[in-house]
C-alpha cells in the first residue's frame, strides 16, 4: 500500500482527534509537500507532537509537557518502538502503532475516563 501524502495523513489525524473529548485544538504544518508536523493540544496542558515523512514513512508521536517527552512512539532508526510513560528515555520494541492507538494509550494514562475508554 502506498504511503499517504501529508495532507491525507493530517486528515486522518484530525478525524481521529474528533473521537477524543480531551483534544482541544490541532495545528498543521506541511513542508515541501512531503513533511507533516502537527501539534494536538490536550486539555491537561500537554500536546502531542506528530512528525510524518511521506517519502520515508518515518512517523513519530510524542506526548510533551514543558518541553519534555512524557511518552512516545516512533519508527525511526530501529523500527517501531515505545518510549514508555514511566521511563520515556527508554526504547521498547513495538508493533506498528496508529495514532488512534497512541491516543488511547494517552487517554488510559492521563484522563480519568480513559481506563473505560470505548470508541465508536
């Protein structure tokens, strides 16, 4: 399956965000027609930084607060891996992760209703 272009990927992210009530706003920047940078702002004063390169398919999701990564997932260098909540500097091998799966993990860790999260 061919990679999504940055616009298509951004639309997928925005549709996913609409399912989660703790998302407050989203910003989108597309560079050179191949690089997507997004920020998904959450009601607990954190944001998720998203990077996507449609040529290399490198993808990164990072939950950020006060310029520090709290949690992350990406497929850079060693394939898909997580940077866990309790030790975000670590790399733990993972299967490929969608943004929706990433947001579900954030919900379960950061928001009271997250442990009982069921999506339509």
